[in-house]
C-alpha cells in the first residue's frame, strides 16, 4: 500500500518514512520543504516526492494512495503565534481540504497529528492538575493547540462508512531524526549539555509534560494505519511514554549522559515564563491497540548523542534546527529576495 505523508520531510516524517519503508510500504511525501530535504535524503530514490503547499493540495496527489498521515503544518507554539493566520490555514483549513479530497478519492484511512498541548492547564492552578484522558473537556486557547483542536473536530464530523479519521494526540517528542529539531525539551537539554555543559529547566522544572520517543511515535502511526476500522475510526488517542516533571526529566537526562561519560550540571531558572503544564493518560491506545511506548528518555538520549555525531548534526547554531528561528530567517531572506530578485 502507498501511504501519503503530508509534511513527510519533517522531524517525525523522516523517521516515519524509514519505518514505513522497512515494513514494505510505498511512501509518497507531500511537503513544502521549509526545513529542506535532509530528513529524507537517505530515501530519495525510494520514495515519491511532491513539493507543494498543503493549503493548495490537488486531487492528483492522492493518486494510488491507500492511506494518509497528516503531519504537516506549523508544529509548535512560537511559529503558530508568529503567524496565526498561516497557522490556522495550514493546521485547520488545509487539514479539512486534504480530508475532503480523501473522501472524494475514496481514501478511507486518515491519521492526523494532533497534540497533547490541547490539555494545557498551566502551572498556576493546582486543582486543574489532573491526568487527562481523551474524554476530558478541553478548551485550548493558544493559536497552535486551538488550530489542532478545530481540525480534530472537523475530521471527526466527517467520519462515515467510507472515511475513517484517527486522531493521535502526541506528547512532546524526543529522539534523533535525520531532520533534527533542538527546540523540543529533551533534545534541547542534550544540545545544551553538549554545547554548554549544563542544562536549564525553566520555572524550576515544576511543570508536567507528557513525553514520547520518536520511534514509538512512528510505530503508533503505523498501527493507526493498519488497525481495523472498529477500533480506530473516529477515535482520539493520546500518545505518551510517561508524564514527567521537567525537573525529573533534567535528572534523567543528566544520568543518561553520565553513563556515557558526559558530566553536566543542572542550573534551574526559577522565573515564571508562562510555561505549559499538563499530564495525560495513555491507557486508551494500550487497551484498544495493545500499544505501549517502550523507549525511555535515557535510552533515547544515549542514542541521540551517538547519532547527532554520526550524522553530522553538531552545528547546533544553525537556525534550521529551531522552527521559530528558521521561520524568521526565511522571512528575512524572502524580504531581501523580493528586492534583489535572487541571492547570487
Ligand atoms: N514534535 C513534537 O513534539 C510534536 C508533538 C505533538 C504534535 N506534533 C505534530 O506532529 C506533526 C509533525 O511534527 P514535526 O515535529 O515533525 O514538525 P516539523 O516542523 O519538523 O515538520 C513539519 C513538516 O511539515 C511541512 N509543512 C509545514 N507547512 C506546510 C505546508 N503549508 N504545506 C506542506 N508542508 C508543510 C514542513 O516543511 C515540515 O517538513 C506536526 O503536525 C506537529 O504539530 C509534534
């Protein structure tokens, strides 16, 4: 079967592409290539690639496609807040467009990348600090989480006997990808450890965060593609290895690094910076699909250190590793190109 990955050249997409190919799937990648194509360079000759904007997706893109995974769009709070209009167009409206095209083309299974940040309750209200499952009432306010939530509602309302949307609300991801990101908490800790010799949990590390390894994420997507309709159609699944306080996470990263001979300090910053905090339950995906994320933070950190050296992702100052910095850089370049016509 051919799987279309919308946003397939991104951090998650690169790992998912590899996992799908290993399992014998054909892969078609439709991506705007904001962060270049380093993530899928290795598989270039084994995948079909279509460069384009998901806001202008055409029916032809679904030719020969048996299932769609939508992991495209703006993928964190800072980029969503930087351009809320583009964020809404990509994360919500383009999701609707692609789902409508799927329905017309008879592509039944559609898996959507949502986020546990939909559950964010902040750190100020202890009473709200509970473990949320998929039935919890949510009212996300931030541009990113509300765009995901709106998209979820649209997709679920489109469910029928010929269209099976599945929503994966993922915790914050950690781990190595050929398209690396250092703006995700564990990956940031590793980058800081290697560049500065210390890591800094904000707000004393008091906030909670559900976390999950990128290879477990890829496996969960494949399960959602393969599962019987009765189990997944119109369903929301949280995806989490464990919920951690960021302070505990810092200790775990430090001990993992120590085990490979890297000694670092933890230097908390106690200032309040409007941090996100939430805990979620991963029971539903376990009970319904038998899926239990297995890769620990420690294992992932050790693997990450080895691979960022091996695959030459050590130029930590390159803005391409940080989505918001990269978007700003692209905008600046765009303004100059509008004047000069070209760079050289
Ligand atoms: N990384 C995480 O911790 C995390 C957690 C929860 C949910 N998610 C969601 O999972 C998905 C994948 O995240 P990621 O970390 O791989 O993000 P990413 O930013 O690395 O990848 C997103 C990809 O989508 C592409 N894209 C963006 N806008 C596009 C457009 N208009 N048209 C076509 N392609 C476009 C980008 O070029 C990029 O390749 C996103 O939807 C994100 O919101 C990520």
